[in-house]
């Protein structure tokens, strides 16, 4: 399903809401994955994407968890998924990703099998560092980039808002996608991500 019309508006609103909430609560975030790629390359969210991608450092995970009630009041459920393995800086049992979904997501999905394609979801990846690299997990894979991308942030503008992005974000996109100037609609981080290390 294309990210157009009402769904595009929902995606933008979710992006604006989450990032403004993180800023308000001094939670450092970066745009991630397809969200970062779309805004940098195309000046908009990718029309074939189905979620909003962000990342935070693990040091902000507890602060994010403390905002569950705030998300709930907005009609959103914040849930946490934990790591099932240890690798380098990643420890088993620590948070690996937070999901932001409409509260009624599970119920609606029972009655409408295609609802998960209609609902806009937020993925907030949790990143951890060692001396050289920043690590995170996606689809049971462990990924890493040079730690220098997360020693602060740059900003990009989209629809009148400023968003935080990794340092040297174009190099970051190259590390993840290779030649990211070419649009690839069929892309799976489990197989195609260039930063997979385990």
C-alpha cells in the first residue's frame, strides 16, 4: 500500500509528534533508516514505507519508557522488545527496540487482516556503543556503524520542522545502503542492509 493521502498525513503527524515529545523530554534521537533516506534523498517520506524509523542511545531508554502514559493519552501504545542475545556492546535482556502503535492496533488487526498495512507504526531502535562502533538490532540481525556518526547530531528541515540526524548523515546512508541515490522499493534490512555484522 502506498504512503499517500490520509496515510501520508498520519505518517507525518506521527513523526512530528514523536520527535517533538522526545525533544521536550531531552531524549536525544536521530532519524533512522527509510525515514532518514526519504527526507534526505526525496525531500519526503518514502511512498512505499510502512513505518517511521528513529533511534535513541540506550542511556535514554528508561526515560522513554517513563512516557508510556503520555503516549497512551495520545491514543498510542509504547511497547518494548528486548535483546535475546549478547554481542560486543549488546547485552541480552537490554531494550533493543520500542514500538509505537495505535492502542487499538491488535484488536483491529483481528477483524481486518490488512489493518497492519493501513496503520502507521513508529520503530525506535536502541543503540549501544563500544570504543569504535555503534550497534543496534533489526530482524534478528546485529548491525553496526562507526561510532563517530553518533557523537552529536546534525539537523535537516522538513515541512517547517527541524529533525536530528547522524553526524555526516550522507556517509551514514552510504554505510547502510551503498548507492542510496537510486531508489530500491524491494529492500529488506535482514538481507540487504550493508551494516550487518552478525
